[in-house]
């Protein structure tokens, strides 16, 4: 009978060890599930709170570039007009000065 008792005792120890191993394995599975759930929830928590403007399309950039070119040409024409006016004023001043000196000398 002691042989049967020893066998029963060994079987009970083995069952206790197996139960602990199963419990550890189940705990590891639960930890893995929790880690996966936390990893899936993490990107939602890291979203920024400010609003991003939509990026400009190619057409918008072409429009901006075209407007800049037309504006640059307009500014260049404006400066040319100012230069022509300046030259005209300078010529007028020289002519009036010449007339004034002629009037002062008595030559009409």
C-alpha cells in the first residue's frame, strides 16, 4: 500500500506543478492581451489637439506663382513710368533754365 500511496502522492505533486504552470501561462496570455490593448489605444492618445490646415494643391501653387509674376511685371512697369517721369521733369527743368537765362540776358 505504501507503493500506491507514494504513486498517488507523486501524482498529486505533479498535478500541483502542472496547475501552477497553467496559471503562469494564463497570466502571461492575459498580460499579452493587456499590452496589445494598450498599444492599440496609445496612438489615439498621442493625437495632437490643434487643427492642421490642408496642404495646398499644385493648382494653388501655380496660381500663387502666376500672381507673383504678374505682380513683379506690374511693379517693373510702375518703376519704368516713374523713371520716364523723372527724365521728363529733368528735361523740362533744363529747358526752363535755358529760357530763363535767355530772358535774363535780354535775348528773347
